[in-house]
C-alpha cells in the first residue's frame, strides 16, 4: 500500500483517513468509527426512530451528530459517508445471509417470494434465528 497517497486525520487517534486513487477520493473508515456508527444506529432503534419502512426523517443528521460528539473535528458527513457505509453493510449482510441459506440447502422462490425448504429445515431456522417469524 502506498502511504504517500493517504492523508490521516490524526495519527493514532482511531479516525479514518482519505485515500486518493485514480482521480477519486475514498474515505477509509476506522474500526472505532464503525463501532460508534453502529452503536448510534442501535440507539436510534431503541428510541423508536425506526419504522417498518426504515428510519424516520433526520436520522442521518442524528448519526452525524453522534460521530461528531465521539470524534470532534472528524470529516464524516451524512451524505456521502454514512449513507455509503450503511449501503456497504447491507450488501455484505445480504451476501452472508444468502451464502448461509445456500449452505443449508434452502432456496428462494422468486415467483412466490418465499423460502423453499422442508418443515425440518424451517424448524432449524427458527431454532438458530429466534428473530425470524
């Protein structure tokens, strides 16, 4: 990795950095930043800010405020940084869940939008994932 192209927001403080590659600038999240973002998302859910259709209006600003409170002077913004990170998490989560279902022999019927599995497989899912209804 070429460190000459990175601009750190503070060496050793756990903040991410920006990396310029082929004309585009990318934000690299630090683990601490991701943990604070995840904790802030959980807090919003606990406070009733999440509905069946997603989060209530203004949730990105609340997440940005939580990050600024934890990391004064950080350059993270609701758009594009936080929305991009959440989108990336969704893609990774979806890929993991799909791989787990394929490994168990369970399929998905795109016509009926239902899982294709036996009753025994469904019982196993319910035992291992109590949040599934």
